[in-house]
């Protein structure tokens, strides 16, 4: 949370990188920003910051398991933490502050076999936000680098880390979307409703 001496400095939370196998570190400061790294189970609230950055897949895990006869997809979701952070993300964006989601893998929204159908379309914060915003996910079926960055502010990041598994497109014309990067005819990184950044990236 910001102290009085930091009123003019934007304090951005980078959430849950420990779930991606990355090491938590101390705060990182520049002239106008302070990045605060929050562990997945940190008790601090999203809406106490000027913005939050988080990775796709932070709230769920998929693994391949076997039962002796065949293999199947095992899914785990931290429902309590997901519900808590969903509410906090909506409170934050409702204040006009920004959310940045980093997409670094293909989405798994369902799993079907001859016996069952399982729905995973709302089991991660990135999925919930994209669905709620009216953004359709378009699988590119493989990871593609060499993205065409459309905004100068992201060019260095895209040149180093840009890659995409997924394209994005609005469900209808009422959804306000600005293109940040493309792959061929696909929009792969977008700004939605002026404060929600959807950025495709290599795994970190």
C-alpha cells in the first residue's frame, strides 16, 4: 500500500510469479513507478494498488495422469483464491486503474471423452476477465514469435519476449479494443476498455 510520500508515484503489484516458478524479489523502483511483488497467497488486496500485473494460469494447474488403463487430464483450481482475486480485480478496474494479464500458453477451456465433458472456461482470472469483457480467444494451435508491435511503448518488450498462442477478438462492436500487436490477421495483444491490457509473451 502507498505511503503519503508516494502519492505521485504509481505503485504496481506484480502478482503470483511464484506460481510460475519465479523467485519473489524486493520492490523495484524507477522515477515514476514502484513494482511490488506479491506471492500467490499474499493477504494484500489488488484494489489497494494503482495497477496489477498477473500471469494467465496462476489459479489452475493441468497435468497428465494415468490410472493403469489410460491417461487423462487432471485439473486443479484454487477456487477460494480465484474468487477473492476476481472481486478485487473488478474493484480495481472499476476505479479506472489498470490490469495487465500476461498470456504465455494456450488456453484449455474444456476436456471431453466418451464418458464426460468438463468445463474449464471460468477456472482462471484471465478466462473470467476475458469472458466478462466480451473477448473471444482464438487458438493459434502453436506458439508463434515475431509479432508485429503496433505501439512504440511495447516495442522493446515485444522484440525480446513477444510470442503468441492465442488471438483475441471482440464478440461484438460494442467492446472497445485497441490493437497492440498482431500476428498476420490476428490481434494477439490488445487494450480493452482503456485499462485492461492483454499481452502475449514467452514463458518466463
